[in-house]
């Protein structure tokens, strides 16, 4: 069955009459060079704008002209002040403030600043789609989001009630993530009806539950986390929720060590999460890969309840929140994941990359 954007839009947003819809994306400029994938994404955004405009009258939607802005060059860095509404210069926040539904389809993720805008504007819901591809219309975007939401609702209480998550990787490495700060779990469940109070930004394709681990200096987030980046296996050494070393003799390990030394805020373990979209395909695109299984991230965390924000970095262009995924199909898989509760009991939810819920 081919992807039905009108059904998808209705299932995710349940729009009311006279809602205001904005589709926005970033543009290459200067040293931020264009790519064929980026160009195709802009064409996809234009196509979605045309389709949504064609069924807008059924909901009496107001659809803004396409909004474009110069790319930040940094994932989850703050958005620029000025954008274009069609061909007219405008204050980007003015457009955001007037919108009730935003679809963001950029090259560089804007999830962090857009989450903060949803906290400022209580009617705003955002579908954040950094590096989305047309192919996802037939995979993660085509999921039954009512079923995705059910899985999220089962995972959410586990994140909220456990005091730690224990993860074993297919390489034999292990890491414990400390949840004792009681940061509430965020449900990226693909359900953003009007007047929803919490979790009013979802990454689309949706389907994950995440939280920020304890970032205190005495955090018990400790262990070794393996990763394969650019075909090189490295190991992040974690102590007190910080990356204290990167093991490996190749160029990637060297580059990461240098990056952490130059930008200490990157050392922060910012997120621990489980994806639960059964239509998500593992292709190397993090937007969809992370919906297929366990993942974690380092860097910025203020958008999901942590303390590391833009001011923690040496400059806005250095801000980063980077996810690494261990779903079935990745080079390294989450072998086993246990939620451990204060009473000493535990619950296993992942075995050999398979979600048991």
C-alpha cells in the first residue's frame, strides 16, 4: 500500500479546524555544501507542502508558505533569527509562534531548539524530521502509530520507575546508565493531538522512549560502550556519566579524543533510549535507525530534561547531540537490556536486539 500523507497527518496530529501549519527546512550556504540527498529532501518538503495544501480545506487549515533558513551546520544547535516565509524575510520565531503544527525537514537536526519552543508556546506540536528520506514513507512513516503508542506507553513507566539500565553489547562490553535523577521519560509515540500537554515534539518516523541519565558528578553511569563509526570500531570509556577516553588506534578514535578534549560538553552522556517502531528499517540513517532499538547519545541534553545546553559549548556552532544506535541490523547490537528497580528486581526488555514488549 502506498503512503497516504493525509492519513498520516491525521493520525499524528488529529488537527482541529483552523490550525496553522508550517513546513520548514534549511538551505546550504558558504562552506556548508549541498548534497544530492539534501536536494531530494527539499523536493520532498515541497511535495508534502503541495499535498497538505490540497487537503487543507477539509480541516480549514491555514498553510504558511514554505519557510527556509540558512543551515546551522550543527545538529541541535540553536536556529537562526532570520528566515524566509516564501520569498519574504521574517523573524523565524514569529512564524513559529503563529504555528500550531510544524513539520521540520532539515539537513541539520533542529529537534533541541524546537522542543524548547514547544515549552514556550503551549499550542505548538512539532514533527521533527532531520535527514528524512522519501524511502521512509514505505517503512517507518507507514507504521500503525496506535500500535507504536501502545509500546511507548508500556516502556514509559519502566524508564520512570527504574533506577538504572544495564546494557550488554554483542561485543561483550557493558554499561550501566544511572536513572536516579528521576528525569521523566519522553514518549516519542507519534500521537500529538491538539492540547497535548507533554511530549509535543516527535521525531518522525516516531516510536521511541528516552530520558536523560543522571548528570551529577557522582552519577553511576559507568562502563564501556563500543561503536562502529566510519567502519572503525572504537570504545567509549564512561565514568560518572562522562566520556573519559576513547579506545582505538585508528583515525576515528583519534578524532573523537581530540573533539572531546576541545569541547568538554560533548563528553556528557545526554540520552538513553529504546526505539519501538516495527516498520523502522536500519539503513544507517539515525532518524529511522533509532526507532528500531536501543540507542544512546552524547552532548546537549537540556531539551530532554538535562543540564547541558548551548551555553555549555564554546560557541553555538559547536553544539551537538549525537545518537549511536544498536538495533538489529547495526554492526554492534544490544545483546541484553535490563531495567533495574530500587527494590532489586529487574526486567529484561531486549534480547539479541529484539524488543520483548
